């Protein structure tokens, strides 16, 4: 038994990207610090008071940069979030109303916020299956969403799990070679089973001539089974951007995506994704509609079971009204709160580290766990791993006396990452977001305790997305929204700072 436990594969070796610059100051703070010292030295040639007059403003500017929270945010970033929240609250952006009584043209229920300007298109892949394409005109991005039914991990040999993980890692590394791919998103959504599908399958098949006892047993099964079961959906959203060259129209992009889908789907099947298929425009609209109004989930399932279609369009997939508060997001029949990852598990973990977080949570209406990936191209990956390798060796050798255990671990991790990248592995940046939806605001404290317990069992640290709950809620929907693509300052500039 102990031998089995020792041979089970472990995973890990993820590293937080290192910022350029001296300590917590970053590149901007380092440039200002050295520039201020140089000016102060020159000013000291004139008088001591002139040097002090230079150093005091520099010190006051650098102090908020040096003070950082656990997740790495400085004082200026915290102030920017609060100022942005007060500005949105003052101009009424925290409240959204749609439909016939709103000021929106056409009186439709367009999705709000970051999805307000999106447009839905539809194409056909090589197997003549319909797939929806979400177009983000502001950034000229296109998103295609895949759905899969992963194989369960119960009664599966550790060797098979290791093969699945390796295949998933290979699929992620292939994304860095996808032309124009900006990011990928994996969303696992869980909710209590409504029993609609079971009733639609069982009740019409009961024979009118069946004994009364048998009919009573089947009806009781249909009535009681959903209370002890749940439904789980897995979506993979891939977002593509311009690849350079002449600007392409929507039809060209849809044709290009239709040729890529078969290869992407086959990779998901090899990674344990089970039956994988693209989502049509109608199914995408249903997913978003149910997320904003969880109470209509049984109606959507009933309409699909009875008529095999709902006729829902993207322009009607949004909510009728939403209200954003500091720590919650109220939308139609639900109230949601979203958490963001601040620290990944340290050390090595088993393949089941996120199982508790992905499973249905008691006392919640719906729960979505969103893993967001940003593949890095091979040239940039090589530069990053070599820079991390040099930094780890420098930090380990710069301390006098015995080398600390953590510094030694950093060197080993950096060497392993460099070796794997040189052997052809890909480098991917990732983050995680969790959204929990309940029926009323009074249930949010219990949901927060549930999430806190789940993140403790998964060995991760998360914080609530306070003062940005609406945007965070939208980013956990399977619509391919990449947070770094929707910021005022481009992420390339922010990383340099």
C-alpha cells in the first residue's frame, strides 16, 4: 500500500513571473529611485537642502510602490481600483437595465458589460456541425467554444491519469503554435440536477398498462433522484486575434476556425475529454442566459427536450436587470460573488488537488471554476526560462553562509523548467477564478465559507474580486474574455513596470 502511494505521480513546478527591477519596486520604481539618487547627488553639490528637497518627493513616490499586498498589488493599484469604483458608481454604471422598457435600441436583452458590443456568428466545421463564433469588435477578437464530457477519475489507474495529464500538457503546449491564439479558458460549471432530463426520458416511456406499484416506483425515482445528484458541464473557449497582414473579414475567420476545430477536438479526446464537440450559437446563448437567470434552467431544458431547440438568440441572452455592489453582483434570479487566484499550490500536488473545488458545492445554485491560460510563443518562452534560471542562481549565491532551502528549491525548479522547455515543452501563464451563485444576498456569507474551505483543501489562496464583481462574473462565463486584453494599460507595458 505504501509502495503504491509512493509511486503515484505528482505535479507542480509552477513559478510566479519575476518582475524586472529592484525588489518590489519594479522597473518604473527602480528607474525613479536611481534617477532620484543621481539628481540628489548633483543637487548636493549646491546645498544639502536642495538634495533633501529632491529625495523627499522621490521617497514619497516610492513608498507606495514598495508596500504590496499578499497577491503583489501595490498602493497605487489599490487606489486605482477604488477610484474606478467611485467613478462607475457616480455615473450609474453599476446598474444595468435592458428589455422593452430600457433605453437600448430594439428593446432586446443584450448581455451587459464586456459583452455589450459583442456579435454572434455561426459556421460549419468539417463534420457539418454548427459552431458559434463570438466577435469582440473593440479588440477584433474571435472566440469559439468547445464542450466536452470528461471521463471520471473514479476506478482509473494512476498510469492512465498520468497519460491524461501528459496529453493535456501537450495540448496546451500546442496552443502556443496556434497562429493568432491570444488565450484559452476552461470553465467547469456545476449545479443541482433539476430532474428535467430524467423526467423527459423516463415518464414518456412508462407503459399505460404497467402495474400501479411499478408506476409509483418509477415516479418516485424521478421525483427524488435529482435531490441527490448534480449536473456538470465543461467548456473550452479559444480566443483568436489578428495574425498580421491584411485585415480579414468575418467569413474568412470562420472558414479558418472550421479547419482548425477537428485537430483541437481530437487533442481534447486524447487528454480524457471524452466526447468533445463545438457549441452552436444557440447553445452559447442558452449557457449565458442560464448564468444570468438560474431559475429558468428547467425551462430551457424542458424546451430543448420537447422541441430539440429553444430559438434563443445572442441578443436576448442577457439579464433584464443587474446591480453591482462592492462584494456582490445581483442579476435577475441570482446573486453572485467571484474570487480570484492569488497564490498557486506550493510544492508538488496530486492530480486530484482541484477535485474538491470542481465538485458541486452544497447550498449554491450554480458554481463556475474558470482556468484562464495565456500560451507564450517559443522564442519568448526560452528568454523567460533563461532569465528565471539566472535570477535563481544569483539569489542562491548572493547570500552568505548556508544556502537557504527555498533558494535551493528555486534553483532546482528553474533548472527543470529550462530543461523541459529546451526539450520542446511549452510555457503557459495561468490564473483561476471561481464564481458562486446563490438565490439571495443572505446566503452569500455561507457561500463564502464554503469557498474558503474548498480553497484550503485545494492548497490555493484566493481573494474576492471586490469593486469589480461584474467584470469578474463575466470573465468566468465560457465566452473567451481574456482579462489582460480589456485593460486600459496594455499587459506588455504592465509587465515591464
